[in-house]
């Protein structure tokens, strides 16, 4: 035991006062007159023994009171086993404000509120001159005083756009550690978003204190994803909408009420049971009545976790795909696309004007006619604006010069004409290729593949769709400008290829057309996505700065934006925290609407306990784990670890007990006997 103020021990001199009072007995004796002297002597002896014992007890209690009172002023404590050897210059306070921190702890308080209370107690335990840096959200605060930090902590709320503890610890690692700094991390430490590797960079960052909070076991059903299996989203027809539910809690979610809305209209409702850690997929039939983008949402009725009960999504009906086919006639594609109402097919001859490409989605250039310079320039500009070009090479060597100029204008420098080639069989398509998604059914035998004679070869491409058995490409895609160029290695005419007569021809050509129309917009996004990737949706405005914005009600956000390889990359800004629908605008013109939701990792409630964290961080001596919200607060545990265990409370309680004991002894210490009356 150590005394904080040992000079108060001089107060022990006051112990002489009750001793002197006991020795000199300041109480004056009283004279009592009575007739029976013998009886008086017996009673006097008995009373003297009782009074002597009473006086000794009172003396001991008074001495104990004074001793404990002196020790109370001395501030005794048991020294800490591991005391800090340096004064804290600045402390990093990492607060997890992700949506999962809204889940209640065993005491009934939300975890974020519990963590704020713990940090406020810790701040009061530190010197008032200490400086703090608050890490919450996506950007850290500047250096704060203790009072300012307490004020900032009281204003924290769960945010769906929170970067999470993992990202914050990486930022601290990149910032560089300081051996004199102390770092506090309060979080629920979810297993879906945290690992021991996330704190490896803090090995040289001074002392690190992890304060885990524990939730009570509960169920948590949430919408994992919503998707359509139909390639085209059309109006006026029934569409199968797949809704995938998952339970991220520790208990089974029973009788979860699910309601599906398209706009303000409820289109489906059902109940579902989801076991803990399992996924359930249901299909509901919906019908879109309008050609505009439809706003949908799935609502769950479940308690007590409610922040992920609503899932937002959008469905944009597909318009007709305009296909422009440049050929001299007699091609297989002329009988292919007109059979489907979803395609607007326009055959053109090479002599026609290329100005009709305005508004086209897919341009097919057949190699059985001469490619004029006008079509070469028009095709290059069409791809540069984001269109899709399909090139089928010519069989006649005299027509190749025009295509060489087309390769040069598109930047395809690896194209080489092949001579003396023989017919080869194509290899079986790779079903893992995204190009063939939902194309093949379950096959029981090796399919027969078409044969083709290659007249064109090339080197590296963006994507390979089909190949020959020797590994040479038959159909490949190349990124050019903002669009794509797909090139066949062989003409499709009879005698050089049987691909046009093969069953694979129809799905491949249909797929090329659908890819030309796809905007690459997903039904829903997460607020924690690093970037949203879209095809450019608006024509550039000459002389004006191109600024894309995301607008939600009265709030407007300007994301970091970049056009690269024909794709628009939008990095979501930190203040964008609210799930819902956001309009994407270009120079105040609405282009489309995007739906954003809470990261589904936040719905997985499995977390590391304090004991598990101690095991994960056993190799890091500077990392300490204190359980927040337990019988003892983290601030109390930290104070005992840094400053020792204070004993002044015990001294105060002991002094009060001594006073109480003295009162009881003086009140009930005298023995009273009832004397029986004697007959005269």
C-alpha cells in the first residue's frame, strides 16, 4: 500500500486525546444514599465491570475512527502492476458509430450510448491537460481538449456510411505510430468486419486499449439482396422478383412479416422463418406499369433490431434495343433480330449515310462489302461515345484494307490477317464466364461444337468469349473509348463457318445486343461502397464543367468522379449517411435514380468477446482489452491498471462504521436487570 499524501500521518497525534480522556475519566462521581449498605456494595461491583468494558470498546472505536479519518486524507492505494512510464501527449479516441452500435446491450442501453458513457468516464480519469483526436465517421477530428471531446461524444449517432473500425485503424497505421500516444477503441468488434490483422499496424503506436461491448442474444432478419433473373425488365408482364433474407442474429427469426412495395403500392406480402445464420430465398411476382424508373422497397416487421428493416431498390424498364446492321444482304443476322419485339432492327447498305447511327445501341459491320471511309469514321465515333460494335471480317482479301484503317482508328493494333488456315472446331464455352450467365442448362454429355476457318488473329484482348480448341480466340471483346468492340476471327458465311447454323449462334448474338443496352446500374448499392461504377448517362455539354451530383430531398452531395475506360466512377462522400433514393444529376439534369442501403455486414451481429480479443492480441504486449459495460466500468479498470486501486472509499466506510459502533455501544452497552420486589 502507498500513500498519496503521507504528511497527513501527523494527524495520528490526535489519538492521544481519547486516551487521555479515558485515563482521567472526566465524568464526576455521584453520591447515592441508600439504607441497605451490603446490597449497594454488590451492585457497585457489578456496574464497575460493565462500565470498564464499555469504556474500552468506546476507546477502541474512537481510535479506529481517528485512524481511518487520517488515512482517508492520506489517500492510500495499492500500486498498479504495470504503471505508465511516460505522460500522454495525445490520445486517439476511435468510436465505432456504425449502425450495429444501435443494438441494445444486456442493460437495455444502445451500445453507442454505452461506449460514449465509458469514454466520458475515461476522459475524466485523465489529466485535464491531455489532448484527444476523435476518430468517428470517415474523417478524424482535429486535436480536442477534454471538455470539447465530451461535447463531441455526446453528439455521436449511428451512421450507415460509417467507415468502420477496420478502416479507421488502417488510417492510424498509415498516419504513423507514436510511442507516447494512447489509443482507445470502443466497438462491438463484429466478426464480419474485424480481425486481429487489423491491429498489427498498432504494435508501435504506444498503448492500445480495446473496449468491446456485448449485445444480448437476439434474432436479426434482414434483406441480403433483391434481383431479377429476366434479362430484360419489361412493362406489362409478370416478373419474378427474388428476395433473399438472411438471419444475422443468434436466435431464430420466426414469423417475419415481409411486405414488398413498388412506388406507393404494396404488391406482395408474406411471412417467413429464418434460422440463425441461414438464408431463405422467396419469389414474388410483380408487374411494372410505367416505363420510368420504379422505386421499390422491402419492409420487414421485426424487433428489436430495426435499422436494417427497410431495403431500397430501383427497377428501370428496358427500352427496345436498336440494332443497325451494315451489310450487302443475305446474312444470318437479318433473320435473327426481327423475330423479337425487344429489338428495333435496321438493316443498312454500305452505300447509305452513316448519320442514321444516332440513338443506336449495337452496330454490326459485315465483311461482305467494302468499308468506306465514312463508315470507318462513323464507327469509330460511335464506339467513342459508348456504343457497341460487332465486326465480322471479310473473306475476300481485297476488302481488308478498309478494315485495317478501322483497326487503326479504334486503337486495335494487334490485329493480323491469317493465311493458309484450315477449319477448326471451337472449344466448349466456359460456363463460369459472365458472358454466358443463365445461358446453359444442365448438360449430360459433351456438346457438338461448330467449326470455322480463322482469317483474323490478335493478341491480348479485354475479354475472350469463344476460342478454338488450340486456344486461339474466335470471338473477343476490346475496350475502346467509352464503348466495346467485339471481333469474330472468321466470316459467318457458309463454307468458312458453321457457327451461324449452330444453336449457340442465337444466344451469343442476343447477348451481344443486351450488353450494348445495359447501363450497368444495379438495383441497389451500399453506402459503404468505395465506388459506384456506371456507364456515362449524359451527353457532354460543350463549354460547361461536367459535375455529377447525388441529390436526396434537399441534400445535395458532390462525389469524387472520374471517367476511365468508358465508365463513370463515383466515390461516395462521407456526409452521405442516410439510406434511400438518390438522384444522379449532371449539370442539374436528372439522369437516373440510385438506391442505397446499409452495409449488410452491419446486420451480422456475431462479435468477438473480451476473452477472444485477449487471445487474438496475446502477441501484442501494448494492446490491452477491457470489457465495457460489465460489473466494473472500463474507466475503473483502466484507472486501476494505470494508477492502482484506491482505498480511500474503504477508509471512509470504516470511519462511518466506527461512529455507528460507538453510538450503539453507548446506547445499549449498559446492562439492565429487572429486580424482583421483596416483601417487607
